[in-house]
C-alpha cells in the first residue's frame, strides 16, 4: 500500500517508502501548485515503515518552508 499524500501550505508531499535489506528507506516528491515538482534522494534507513513515512513528511514540510523563504528573499 502506498502511503497517502499530504497537503502543506498549498503544496503536495508524496512520501515514498520502500523496504530494503536493512529496513525501510524513504524519499519525497513535492508538487508546488502543479507548476513545479522536485524530489529528494534517499533520506535514510529506518526500522519501521511508519518511522520512514513520518520522516519523509517532516522533510517535505521543511523543504517547502525553506523553498518559500528563499523565494521571498530573492
């Protein structure tokens, strides 16, 4: 089952979690208002699927906040 996506500050976070030999790995794809998509690399290895999912969502939220801040500065 693919984890659900999360909407945060108008952007959509798609956390991707997969089982690996040493646990669960995750990455995230972020879609900003349908105009821009960006993805992370592998974010780490976790003992449970829930931990990997939570980390991916937290990373996605942080990335959105950082991206919005950088847009305001420039």
